[in-house]
C-alpha cells in the first residue's frame, strides 16, 4: 500500500492523517524486515486555500489522504471521477425515524421546515431551511429530511460489512446507542462500499441513521484500528474500479 498524505503549510493537521501514520508505524513494526508487507508514504504540501493541486504522474500509484478537496481533485486528475455524497441511502430510509425523501429544488416550497443537503456535491448546499424563507435553492438534486431532536451522535466505522468501531462525536456521550440496531442497519445496506462511516443519532425514541459517508476525509473522533490503512486503501481501489 502507498499513501499520499496532504500537509498544510508543511504540517500534518488532520486527525485521519495522524492516525494513519501511527497505524502504519505499527504495521511496519509488525512486518519487521519483510519489505513486501511494508506501507509506503509520500507527502504533498499545500496551503489552506489551495484548490489547484498540481499532482505529478508519480503520484498516481498512491492513495490520497487529505481534505475532501484534495482527494476529489486527485480522483478528477487521474481518473476523471468526482465523488458524490451518499447522505442517507434509500436502503436505510426505514431506520431514519423521520420523513425523508430525495428530490429536486422544485420540492423546496412544499417541504416545510427541513434539513436539506445536496445529493450532487460534497460540501454543497446544506442546512436547515423553512419554506417561508426567501432563498434561491440552486437547481440540482437534494435530500430533504424532517428536523428532529438529537441528544447524542455517534460515528460507526464499517469495514467489509462489519462494525469495527464506534465513537461519540456530539451530544451526551453517556447515551450509548443500541448496537444491535446498528448491526441491523449494516445488514440492510446491500449496496454499501467496502468501508464507510455510519452516523447514528440517539433520542427519546431510540436510535436512527443521520447520514453515511464514503471512507475518505472522515473525522475519526478517536477511532484507531490496525485495519484503518486497509479501509482507506480498499475503499479507494473499489471506488475507482466501480466508477472508471
């Protein structure tokens, strides 16, 4: 495995990069003198404002690790691909405990107060909007979700169809989700990528899906597992293979 890790002004600043380096060091220690098992790393320096990443051909054989902009630019440069957000896949609509649907901007005047997120672009239009607000929702595809209370938020890490980690990232950390319910969600997600994060909410009605993310540029919130490099690598290889 080979990874191209983004630095910002010469420094590593992302938790997913720090954790990767720690895990690689451990894996290389386990590999001992066996060069075939060792993980290689290169660095790519940029600034916080950089949008025009000038990758070189030698970088093509690496898996990019950095911001959403960094990874998507890499995929665009070498493979002509632009990842779209997963949000809540339709297979998991039964686990949302709220009204949720996909539609275009034409549905906005009829959706009531909703959490709206772009289905076209990662970090696209996102937020809570009310139909009475005067906003021009850009033309495109969106996911409209009823607004409900969330007392605690957890990020589940899933690899090869198995739950491999669970971290609290917002709200009351003592409100632990029912893990049996998370396993049910994982089993229902038939079209899932090989590695992904599944964000779970907890309130007085139980647990529910908040959203799903492909396994890149994800906040780890303390997740650290020896399988982590494999998760990044296999997600990337699978995504390129399925979409090229």
